[in-house]
């Protein structure tokens, strides 16, 4: 490790040399098991030394093949039935198997590369990933796509634990949160760069949520867990199983309490009506509430400004990281729409605005690029999805930056969804205060070219 | 009735006089119970005589007060508990009661007005409204908001049965599909105009859907029904209760069958992933699949054109009526976005485009107005909601008109939602062909000023 660093030093400035020397001394004084494990921390800074963790957890995604297999085996179908069913649907059993094999091989490649460096590796399926794994590991590798990265990040609440994403199916996954696709089959190169310090830390700002006035303790529902047992639902929606006196007592006691939710959002918080169902249990009959496509009603206050009543398809509040995800899709414009706006602008102003394909493309690209901002930016970005403006409701800004956004639910049966994966009940009267705090950052890497 | 018509005639043209005379003669020859019940039919035509049905069904909405009451009574709370709970949530019990009273009074006003004219009236709650009511009635009045109109229309499959919407809470409901709000408290005026022929018929084109390759008989789930019993779910999702042999046999037999769904969409068909949950039943344990915010994958072919793979937040296919509803909200632009496009256009072209509030407002309004088209237009309008364009997927037109749209599902767990109220399973391999047919029109009225 020291040799790597010394060799790199020859190309550095005097200042860095001095800093490195100082750092090396202090590190040698401290724990020597992993000499360059914790470099000096500055936002998006270049570490003065390499990074080589002793213990790495590799969290793997569930492939579609595995999902379909579980789904149909659960329904009592055999592997042969599964094959036929998929064939009839025009899907390819062999196609799913192929993608599953690609993912599995890429995971093996990562694991072998790590072990070859003498790193202790633990491979963990997404269903088995928990706080214990996070505590055990010096670093966590997400082996899947962006969804798997979000899951991995969701259990890392400390800003010191590094998380690295590897896209195990570049042909199918976008992998915004993962290393560039060339490292998927050349993982040793990535390890080499990490070892040599040829990377920088990127501390991605995340969102925290305070929730008050819900009446019951806010219990989350994990939406990626394909199955939720009856008992879990009972616990999650306790109000229906309490007796009247308990209920009233609990309502009074806990109503005005504000809780800081035990989640940190890496992409966005989405608030909306009817995106999930609620299963209400009755001793004798099962009732399922299915509400669909109801507009979301709420009140919003940006940076402690005046409250405004709104009606829309929902509200997204994202981070710089998330500005390339759902928020981007909510706000971006198609060339067709930009062309139409420019055409109308042309006819309304009488100006001779050139409307060739290049201009339209450039305006569209510039518009869409302006929606993206840096992951380490300390600001939130809120967007109202499909605002409903009519005789009854109005809306000022459809989107903008803020430090803090408060939302009061006026919804019948709504939820607050974190990174598309965990949801909290957010019904009439509940108030969510959404903000950022430096301690919630997620430590990730950006490799140098 | 004849007197009304003759008095009105004095202001009409000679042509109309002749037509009216001819009509009067033919009507007198026919059934005289309701002499002017069925005027000559031409699209959006002026009837040559008035309209006075003998039997009218008034279908009423469920108010929020009724909903909350049912919800909490179901959970075992008393009216007093309900009051306290709402107060704690910052909601107003008295507010809900007030809106409930307004609606109820308006319904009474309608009913009294009808009976005063000697019309037989049957008041039917939305939960009791069925095909028998439709058969019984000469005309149906929807007493509620647009949602109630959609429900009423959903069970009227004949193009001859008139449907009239009355907005029973103008302060809270938009009522696009209802009569102008002034008739809510002055319903006798509306009746008078109908009687005198001072209105025209508007035949609203609706959408029909052919579905194939689903593997099981397509059974719909009524999303507005607040409760769905266990038995209904069993029937709806039969595959899990059949034995293996039955299943394979059924799959082979019914897979390639094309069914014309027993629905006609007045607003739109929306196809998307994960908008609802599926309850999968197992003898011993209840499992709930909750999938959220998954992108929808599908292939689309417009007017028998080439198939294109797409990924988005969903696909909307609407009618002229629906072009003012969800489709409008999906496609409309906020002034903020239009201003940004014009600003970038200005900087890219170097032209001195004036960007004052008026210009921006005019361009925005013209853009948004272009999204709306006539309810009797025979075309469909498709829109891709939040298209995802990246390394993996691309998309040509984000929206456009068509006579026919075919969609092949590539979704894990998706559905096709009709008018935001009824959903059909639409999973991997299923193909929906969406089109319009003249016989699917809905007969509604437009009163003259």
C-alpha cells in the first residue's frame, strides 16, 4: 500500500507530498491493520492514499429469472410449466436464463477479484441483507443495477461506510449509480485504482424525513419484499386490532409526536395517493381496498413559506443523485413538445425562429440537462407531477430548489415512498418535513479515467 | 309538449319548421306515451322536438363523509370517535358533513323537479347501480361529479340511452361531464330546455378493447368498490386455485383467444405497471404483492405500424371526452416550463424573442388548448407518460392521434385501467387492441344558452 502511494507521489505537487507525509505518519501511529483505510475526509476529495478494505459484503440482486421461478413455483408450477408458460406469452425462458447467467458470472468475477487481493468476501442476497452485514463489512459492493444500489444504501446510515455499485447486466440496466460499465468484466482494474488512490470520494447528499400527526407509530412497508405475511400486516396496521379504549388512548398520546423516520433517501421521496393498497383485516372476511388514479390532495410549504393547497398526481422531492432518476422523467420534455412550444412562440411573436431538427434537439437537450444537478449539492429539488389547475385549485411554481419542504396530507389513502422501495402511510392530517443534513451523506467512489 | 314546440317554432328557420312538422306527424303516428322521446338521430344534432322521459334513474355518488363514516365504523369507531379523529387530523367533521348536506340537498332538488313533471324517479346509490336499472330507465341522471358520470356511463352500452350529469357539489367538483353549474340549483330550467328541445344531443365516442393471450379469461376488478371479498378475489385470480392439469389445459385452450372486453371507455384506457396490488391466495398464508414505481415495459404499434419497444410510466389512450381529463394532465405544460423553453430557444438562436408574462401565458394556453379535441371525434389520442429514453430504450413520437393502437405487455404485474375505475390484468405477452366503433357512442346532452 505504501509502495503504491510513494510511486504515485512522484507526479504530485509539493503540497500533496507534505500532506501525504503527515498523513502517513499519523496513520502509522494508529491501527496498522488497514493503513490506508480512512483517508482525510473532504467532500469529493482526492484521498491521499489508496483504499483496500479487509472485509467486503457483496449484495446481489434478484434476477427476473429467479423472480419468475419463485412466483410460479409458489403457484405450484414446475420448471417445465414455467418454460411453456413463458413461451406462450412470447417471452423467452432461455432469454431469462441467459440474463441470469450473465449476472451470476459477473458476480463471480467480482468475488474472485476481491479474494485474489486477500479480501474477505461475504456474498449476500438482497433478502438476507441487513444491519448486521453493514456492521460487519468495511465496504459494501452492490452487484446488480440501480435498484440494488438503492437497497444497499438504504441500510447504510453512517457517512463513513463506503458503498460501490457494479452493474452486473450492462445491456439491460442503466446503472447510473454504478461504476462505468467497462469495470463489470474488468473488476481488478477498478480494485487497482482504488488501491492506488486513483479515485475520489463522492459524498452523496441524502434526504431525511420528520413525520408528525399520523396517530399511530409510523411503520414502513417494504415494497420490494415480494411477500408480506398476515402477521406483518397486522403489526403494520395496528389500529384495526386494538380495542376502542386502547385506540383512543393511543391516538391522544402519539398524535402530536414528531418522529424522525429511520430512513435516508438517496434518490427521492414521492408522495402520492393510491399507489399501493391496504389490506384491512377482519376476523371473518378479507377486505382489500384498491384505490386507483385518485388525485393527491395536500398542502405544501417551501422553505417555511406560506402553505398552498394543491392537487396533482403526486409530489417528488429529490436529491442531486435522484435528479437523474424519477424526477428527471417527470420533468423532461420530448422534442415533440419543445418543437410545438417553439412553433407557437414563433406564430405568437411573428419572429422568424428557425425550427430545424438541430435547433429543436439542442433546445431540448439543454432544457433536460438543466434538470440534473450534483449529487453532493445540499439542496432538494421538488416537482409537482401533473398539477391539476382548475376552478378549484391553483399552483404557483411547478418545481424548484429548496432547503426544506413541508407537506401536509389531505389524502384519503396515500403514502410516502422512499426510493421507490419503502412506503409509509401518509394520510389526512399527517405532516412531513423533508430536509437534508450533512451527517446523512452516503460515501461512494468515482474512479479516475 | 307540442305547445312548447310550436311556441319555439316562431323563431326558427323555414327549413326547421318543415322538418319539425314532418317529425311531429311521424311521432304522432308512433307510440304516444312519450311523443318526443326519440328524435331523429344525427351526430350532435338539434332534436326536432323536446325530450321528456317517463322513467328516470338518479344515480348518486358516495360523499367523503359517507366514506369516512363507513371506514371508521368498519374499524369499530363510533361517530364521536370519528369526530375526534378528524379534528386531530386537522380535518373538519363539520366540513365533511356540510359537503354531504349540500350534495344531499341538491339530489333532493333534482328528484323533486323530476317528480313535479310527472316523471317516475328511482334514486340509486352507486353501489346499487346495475344493468337492471339501466334497462328500467328511459334516461339516467348522474348526481355527483365526473367520477359518478364515469360510473353511470360504464353500464350504459347502448348508444340510445341518454345520460345527463348534474354536478351536486360545484364548489368541490370540476364537473367537465356535467351540465353547467347554474343548473344544479335550478334544475327545472334544465328540464324546461330539454322539454322544449333547446338542446342538442352529443354522441361521445368511446373506446373498445380486444384482449388476447392472457392465458385466463379476463376478469375485471372494480376499483371503486371499496371492499372486495375473498370469494371475489378467488374468482378474479383463478390460476392459483386450480390444480396443475386444469391449469395447463386451460392455458392451452384459452391462450390465443381474443375477447372483446365488456367495457367501453368514456375517458381513457391507461396501461401501466404496479398501479395496483395483487392479492395472491394460499390455503395457509395471505401474501400481498406490492410493487411500486416499476417502469412499464411494452411494445406499441400505432395504426398497424411497426412494433416499438418502450419503457415509461405508462401509456394513456383517450377519447375526445378524455382529452380534458388525465391525458390533459399528463401532457400539459406549466408556464414555468414554457418560459424555460423559450429562454433557451432565445439564447440558442440569438433572436430577440420577447419573454414577458403575456407572451408566456399565451403560448402556454395555446399549447395546452391544442391537447383538447371534440368528444364526437372518431380518433384516439395516445400519450406516453414519462418516457424513459436511455442507452437501452428509445421512443419516436411521445403522443399523437390514431384510429387503432395495439399494445403488447412486457410487464411483470401490470394492469389496464378503464376510466380510472376498472382494471384488467395485463401481463407479459398479453396483447390489447384499442379502437373506436360508432356503435359504442354515449348519448349525452348539451343545453343551449
